[in-house]
C-alpha cells in the first residue's frame, strides 16, 4: 500500500487552510482567467449592463439557433414564464450547439471580473417569445438570494440574441442603473427604461440585481429566440441543479471550462469536494 510520506502542514486555525486542499491532483489544476474588455467593464459598472455587438459570427449564430430550436418545449404555465413563450432547460445535457456561447471567452472575462476566477453556471435556458405575448413582470435574476439590496455582485446574466430582438417582438426591457436600487424601490412609469434591441449574434450582459423583463411581442408572425445563461459566484447555490441536470457521462466530454462552470471544481480550500477529493475524479470513474 502506498503511503503519503510528505509532512502535513501545521493547522491551528481555519485561516491556516490555504489553497485548494482537494486539488493537488493534476485534475484540480485551475483555468486561466479570461480578461474583460475595459469599455464593457465600465458600462457594466455604471448602467448594470452592456450590449456586446456581434459577439459571435453568423455561422455560429445559425448553429446555435438550430440547436436551441430543436429543444424548445411547450409554452409557459403563467404570465411570468409566458403563456405564449416556449422554454427549454438543462441545455448542456441536450445539445453541443450552445457550448461556445456558454463559455465565450470575452463574455466570461466580464463575468469573472465580478464573480471570481471560476464562477458557476446557475441556469441555462432557451426562451422563445411568440407573437402576441404580453410583457413579463419586471424582476431581477438574483432575487432568490436573501441579501439586502444594493449588494455585492452575486450573479451575472447573459441573453444571447439568436434572432433579431426589436421593441415590437419582445426585446428585453432594462432599467439602467437599477442594480444599485435598494429593496424599497421598484420600476415606476417615470423611470428610464430601454428596450435592448439586438441583431442575431449580439449579447446583453447584466448584473444579477438589474431590474429587467421580457418585452411584449406585438407582432403577428415574428418570434424572438434567445439563450439565457446565468452565472453565480462559486460559493452560492445555483438556480438549476446542474449536478443532476447534466449527467457525468455528458460532462466527461465537455471542455475544461464547461466542466468548471458545471461545478467540477473546488472553491478553496475545500468547497465542492467529493469524499475529500476533487470532483473531476468522478468523471474518471464514469469513463
């Protein structure tokens, strides 16, 4: 039997625990941190959102459109989900067409700047707003975290336009600067609001506390298809239970970045371990 001959570090206080205690194995080596565009960072800080124009090319946009369209389910159960809005969840378990968007380097640079080097994917869903849909109630995506507003950045959301977003077909409504509002304030008629109009291939990145809503689709024949990827700090619980939504047999074939986003990582010193070891060892077993 092989034994560990190294002298363990002396630990007398919790603060003495340093580094990734479950990641000394090569499987636990971290990822390079992507870098945020300074202009995007400035706009995000000030307004709570930034629109990244032509973040992906037309070919990738088309593949993502087709891949997501094939996964769309029935319309929603209420006015919030949208009674004339199709949704699809757990998309990384169902198609590889969306992987480049979820792990997009420039977008992740902005996300990591606010959530840390290895954030988690909190939700990954498709939203297709059909003609004659009403506007969604205003909300903010990190509302399930019971922390007083305004608060540190706990989540960042991205909506990818896979078809054209216009005011008429339901472009996302956003209230600039509302990520800084306190708990007592909600959007009012006299508050500045804009429709995030985008071309296919654009993406809007916004603070988890930003008030926003899916717009009304007043057209007769034009749907509005988007991919929503929401991210959270690695010490928070995700909205979708990714460990159950995406099985290890699927995760094993994903990129290192996607594995990390799905929770196959360690938040130092040991948050996320399995039997005291790095969770990526589970993928070796599954293989």
